[in-house]
């Protein structure tokens, strides 16, 4: 990847409307190092000053790595699919759900691998109706709410609003599983159709009165 391509890549990452963390900048990190040494070479003219500047740069980099790695927790990994609460969730999914059930989960690939069930993630949105329409369109049978920030921000309001359509069937410290009640789903569809018909009829009545 040439310098021009790295600059273009960095520009795309900066305007990308999503968060991917610092890992997206790994391809352009060599460019930063190159310009750091380029600036150092331009500022320090004499060989002695260059050697001292290089030594300071290496020392600063070493101190940064040392401060980072000396404060890291090297104990057992407490988060992830091997955590006790996660294992309990996946065991429930495998033992209590039908093989053809679709599960709404923020990390669908993890659910498919560990839970062995088809899974889909919702599109984060404050429009709970849009999320529920998506859930209804794919025929999902269960919703799993987890400790993720997105679930607390977008899924919790949906669960509160559509609580009459959901039945809690599993819960532990991290996850709660809701079964979507088919009878409530049918009532919701009929109510939506009724609202549409009522709106159309009212529009026709107003149009006739205005003639």
C-alpha cells in the first residue's frame, strides 16, 4: 500500500459512519511512523542530535508500551462465550428451542456457533416499530437481551413497549430470553391492518365531504 493509498484509506475510515475501534487504523500505522522519523530527520541536523532524538523516540515508545502492558490484566478471561452466564444461555438455546427457530441476538455469528440456531441482529434504531417489523418479517421466535450497550439503548425500549407480545423464559445475570407469542403477533398484525383501513376510510370520507 503506497502513501497515497494509506492517506485515502485513513480519510475513508474517518468519515465512515460506524465505530470499528483503533484496529481500522492498523494499515496506516506505518505511515505515522514514517512521518515521525521524517520530521525527526528534518528537525535534527547534526549526527549527534539525530542519535539523541532517535534514542528519545525509542525511549518514549518503550515507556508507552511498558505503562500499557504492566497494567493489563493477565488473569482468566472473564467476558466472552466461555463465561458461565454465556454457557448457560447457549445450553438453554440448544436444549429448549426448536432447530428451526430464529433468534434475535446482537452477535448472531456467536449464537449460530455456540447456540447452533439461526440468528439475526437488529439494526440499531430508536424506531421500535421498525425493529419489530424486521423481527416479524424474518419470523423470529425469540429475542435475547444481553449486557451490550446497544441492547440497553435500543432493545430495552422495544421490550418494554411490546411486553404484551413477549414471555420471559430464561434469565441469568447477563442475558434474558423472551419468547414471541404468536397469538399476540397475530393481534398486532390485525390491529395494524385495522389502523390502515381506518385511515383510508377516514381519508375517503373527508375527500367526499370536501366535494
